[in-house]
């Protein structure tokens, strides 16, 4: 059975841990949530641990990431050809459960070690990271 969901726009409330995480991004720091019960470090940041449901009370630095599942995108979400193709990847970090989907620079290939390239002017958003670039 195929189920289709029409989603034009939605609002997302980041919650208390998400707010802290976005403030860290605004300061140019990429962090991850750390569970106070089992010690799991995870992304995206959440208040409750995806492994044990314990509460995450702190954020810790992520360190360098690795680009996996790198894809080149040539059309927008309506099928219209982009003027310039973009690359996206799942970024995974050593010792961190989960990861982030984000833009990567053109030279990034599958398995490359990457770091975030922050914008100069930041506002507390995931887009404060312009893209991930090869280390
Ligand atoms: Zn936990």
C-alpha cells in the first residue's frame, strides 16, 4: 500500500536542547547531545537519548566528520533543473550516534574527512554551516 503525505510547510520547535545547540552554531561550534544516563553522544540534538531514553543535559564537541552517501543533486524539489548542481552528504562523526545531512563542497567524495565551513554572519540555524569541506 502506498501512503502519500502532502507537506507544504511546517513549523518545527527545536526544544530546550535544540535551542542550546542552535546557540552553539551561532557561536561557530558544532556540538552533539550527550546522554547523562548511558553516555551516548548523538545527532541531531535532542533532549532524550535515542538509545536509552535518558535525558541529555550537555552538549559536547563533535570533532571531524566523514562524508558518507554523497550525492549530486541536479534538480530542485519540483524537478526543475538547478543552474548549478549541488552535493549533499550524510555526515557521520566518530563515536557519535546518528549524523547530519548537509551540503558538501564540490571536491568532497565518499569517505572524505570533512569539517564545517561556518558563515561569517550567523543567526543560530543549521544554515550557519555553509557546507562541509574536505579536511
Ligand atoms: Zn542514553
